[in-house]
C-alpha cells in the first residue's frame, strides 16, 4: 500500500537532470544538451517538454518589474523505459531567437552610443537572465519530475 502511494507521488520514481554547456552563445541559435534520468523503480517516460525562458527585469526596489518570455521550446514524444538503477540520457536541441529592443539594436551597432545605452540600462536596472526548464510526463505518476537550470549567456 505505502509503495503504491510512493510510486504515485513519484517519491522513488524518475529523477531528471539537465546536462548543458557552460556557456551559450546568442549567435548559435540553439542549445544542445542532454536530459539524464535515474529511477529506483522501472518507469515509463511518455514525453519530455523543454523550455528556454528569458527573465527580463527592469527598475529598482518597489518600481521593479519582471516579465518572463519563452524564447524556445521543444517536446520530445518518443516513450522510453528507465530501468532500475540505470542512467538514461536523451539528447536534445532547443532552437531559439532572442528578440532585441531598439535600444539593444543601437547598442550593438553603434560604438559611440553603445556605452551610453549600456550605462542607461545599468542605471535603470535592466537585466536579462536565462534558464532551461524541463518536465517529464511519467506513466502512472501524479507529480511529474521537473528540473530547471540557469544558463551563463555570452
């Protein structure tokens, strides 16, 4: 009885981990990595959803605003089994496209204005961070395994 509840809640079930490169280059246009699975019980993974999310913040203290944008997403829909105690790795590639503001475009193109724009963005508290989130749909489990990893952007 207790074993069925643990399996249904995913307590001793599939664990998910992301293997990502140390740095991501904006010009690459995609992120290549691996999703790694382990489990204490045999589990069947039905699908994996991976998202690249940009967290865009601006302003300071009480006037701080934060928005999140999904800039890349893939669904891997080939079901597979995770044997007991074994490591299973699935390769993936997430295509993405960064949307730049007019100020970002001017900063990249104009050397003279670039420094001024960079200083203005710093004074306004403008910042973007990126992360990859992954969710695996596992058969017979109520709480699907979830993982997120921050990225270092270049």
